[in-house]
């Protein structure tokens, strides 16, 4: 059922899956400071909820996931110190998504430009509608990506493609985003939320401690030299072997039944 305590986002819960909808369709769901605060608050609340196992983030309407940061808001305070803090505030939300114990699936239903693309890149899995567009057009405004776009794009699609996107400011379509690895699936708009929910439910049916550990070692290991990343993996693997969920999972496998995960 929906949570009604926010102005610029909607939060809906159905079973083990929560959906956050960026809800400023009149401005193509542009990311202003209030929306980011509300998104951060919703994520904290959902992380605390034992009933929620996976989160989907999408945009209201059919035109945009999020068409960037709110340029009017940024332009109202053209100051270097405030500008840097604005970037840090946006980065904090994208880092929060990456560090969340629960997986986040981005269902990109239209334009994902600037801050919207940066927000999408912070998710664990990205699914795009066929008409979706992606880009980092900040150079057209005399800026660079500020919510992590220059760094996450390099890690996701490689230095050359990251340079292409950030230096040209050009947009790419969903099929090109799939080709370069920016998104993992492309589906018709009518199927987008259903496919995002299908994937979320598939994840939610797995052992929660294993899902949490898998997300953590992927994100933390990506920035480490391979030997250190492998050790991180080994330690997480060892910790999971000493859990009731592991004993339940292996027992269920041997007994040919569905496991009953408890998250301990």
C-alpha cells in the first residue's frame, strides 16, 4: 500500500517488494533538493523494514525517469561552496543506494539525463523502456556530472565510453545503453514495471543474508585490486557458511523442498 508522507515521491509496498516513484512529472521528475531528501528518507525507512526484500525505483508518467537535476534551483545560488555541497548531497544519495543492504532495481521509463542518469547508475540492476534515453549533458551547461556520473560511468562502461558521454553531452537510446552495458535489459514500456517486479520478486525469494553479502562484495570489490577483492569474497563466503540460512538452504536442497529463509 502507498505511503503518503512525501510530496515529490510515492512509496508503494506489495509483498516483499517496495516501489519508489519519482513524482514531479510536470518537470520530467527533475531532482530538486527536497526530492533527494525524501528519497533518502524513504530508503532509510525501507532498509529498516524486515518485510521489504527488494526495491524498485522508477519515474512518474511515460516521458522521464528523471531528466536531471533541477537547474533552476542550482542556478539560484551560483556559488562555488554551495555548488560543491549540492554535488556532495546528490552523491550522498547515490552512495546510500549502493550501500543499501537491499538490492535496488532501476526501472527507467523515459529520459534519464544528468542527475537522472547518475541516479540510475547507482542501482544494482537497470531495466529500460524501449524509448528511454540516457546522457550526461552537463557540459552543455558549463558543468560536469556532479552526482557521481564521471566516476560510475567509467566503472560501468569503461573510460573511453565514459569520456564520450561526459565530453560530448550526447544522448544515447536504450539499445545503445544495452550494448555498452549501461543497462541490463530493454523491454516495452507496458512491460517495464512488471519485469522490474518479476526480477525483484526473484531476488526477494533468495536467502536475504546471501543477497546482502553478494551486493556488498560486488560494490566494494569493484574498487579493489583483484587479490584484495577475492579475499573480501572469501571472508563473506565463510561468514555465510556459519548461518542458519545456509543450513536451511542446503537442507532444503537435499530434501527437495523450498527453503524457509529467516535471515539469520
